[in-house]
C-alpha cells in the first residue's frame, strides 16, 4: 500500500494530528542524514496514537517512534514504516512536591530548565543531551555517571493494542543505554523522583556540566552523539584515537577531531559514508586492541550497503 492510501485510511479513522509525507530524514535528525520517510505522523493526543497503532496492526505493518532524532542514523534509502513523533499533546510538565511528570515529547533541556526553576535537583548531569523524555528513557540516556533511569519512578506506557498503564521503576530494568521494554511499547510519560534544591545552585551545576561538554565534544556540529558504547572499563573515544582514526574522513563524514567517538557531518555526508567509517573503526580497533565496539547509535531505515 502506498503512503497516500495510508494517509486517507488514517484520516478516515478520525486521526486529528498532522501527517507529513515524503519527509527527508535529514530535516528531522541531528546528524542531518537520511533518505525520505514515507510517512511521519504527529498524533495530537492518546486517541490519535491509538488510531495509528491499531491501523498498523490491522495492516500487519510495524511503526517506529521518533523523538528528536538525536541518536539515529537513517539509511540513504529512507524509512518505509510510519514514524510516530509525539509532540503536541505529549508536551506537558507538572510537579507535585518533589515529583515531576513529563510527557514523552518534552525536550530534555526543557525538563532541566523546569526543574531548575522549581528548585528540583537530580537531572543536572544530563545537561547538553538534546533528546526528548521518550527517547531519553528508551535509551536510558546518561552522562557523568548519572542515567535517566536512576531518577525515573514510573512510566506511562502504551502497549501495541492501544492500552495504557503506569509501570513502576522496579518492574523495569535499566541498563547501559538500554531498557527492558518491548520495541513496540510506547513511552507516553515519565515520572521523576527528585530532591529539593536551590535554583541558583542547580543552574550552576548544569552550566558546569555543559561547559565541560562543550570543551570536549563537538556539540555544534551535526552528529548523533556517541557512535559506540564504551566497552567495560574503557572509553571508546580513547581506543579510536589510539588506533589513529581521529579526523579520518569518508566523504563528508568525519571522526571528530575533538572527540573520536563522535562522527560529524561536515557537509553532505550520506549514511553509507558513516557506515563505512563505522566499519573501518570497528575493524581497526578489533585488530589493534582486540576489543569489539558495540553501536550506541540506532540504525533505522531500508538496509544500506557499506561501500
Ligand atoms: C550532541 C549530542 C550529544 C549527546 N550526548 C549524549 C549523552 O551525553 N548521553 C547520552 O546518553 N546520549 C547523548 N546523545 C544521544 C541522544 O541525545 C540520546 O540518546 C537521547 O536520549 C535520544 O533522544 P531522542 O528523543 O532524540 O530519541 P531518538 O533519537 O529520536 O530515538 C532514539 C530511540 O528512542 C526511541 N523512542 C523515541 N521516543 C520514544 C517513545 N516515546 N517511546 C518509545 N521509544 C521511543 C526511538 O524509536 C529510537 O529507538 C547525544 C546526542 C547528540 C546529538
């Protein structure tokens, strides 16, 4: 079924949100790479989301959640499954005492600003992570030894049948950039258990963390953050630097001269350029260090062949 037919079908079922067709993934990812997505859906509320996933189920089609696209490498051939971006109806932040509830579409920087303004401490170390609450929880985003999963007390989830439920933190296992949540379950809200603090001190800590990041990471160039996970007891960036690949280029994709675990797009890089670099790095690090590097970045879209 082509995307025009899909769009009509979704509308006929009463979907109220925005629908975009043929969107270049370079517009919606921080790496600025990727072919077109057939369909991006922007549900306005829970009912809209239920319409989309029930239709996908009826059609035997998968779907993918899209946050801010800051941990994604999208193939040059684009994405055939519908992408679902939670934003409009999923952007609320509320507090009750030292607990904060944030919708999946809330940006992590926005959540951090809210916490500081409300004298709530705990999330400061995540300053500079450009994802959303949904993507952040799915990836168990972390920095300076703090992971978002350390602060999450419960999650509101939608299952593939469209049912919603709150899941307590104890029922979920958060690992290194992973969470035990089936891939077709959707995070709708996160509840964070924080501590009383003082706005100026919280802001100062956030600024300190951010300054340190700006000095050591290419935050102002298109990237998807760290490409590889750090192997136990080692830093992936250091290993890549030690095998001499800092600054290595493939097309317009370059191993960042500032931090070797970042691949930056210095112009019109393609996914196959990045995949080529990934392949080269993995082989070289394995040959010279005997260490296997696992990907942190999520690769999505129609399969690409590295050149
Ligand atoms: C400059 C830069 C710095 C970074 N620094 C860090 C860092 O210090 N630490 C760190 O951990 N990461 C870092 N990242 C990576 C990235 O920001 C995080 O992984 C972030 O949590 C991804 O969030 P997102 O909203 O962009 O998710 P996306 O990249 O859009 O998606 C990531 C995954 O989450 C899934 N997803 C998104 N929303 C939902 C939802 N509502 N329900 C279920 N699944 C969902 C997607 O399907 C996908 O599998 C950095 C990235 C950049 C570009």
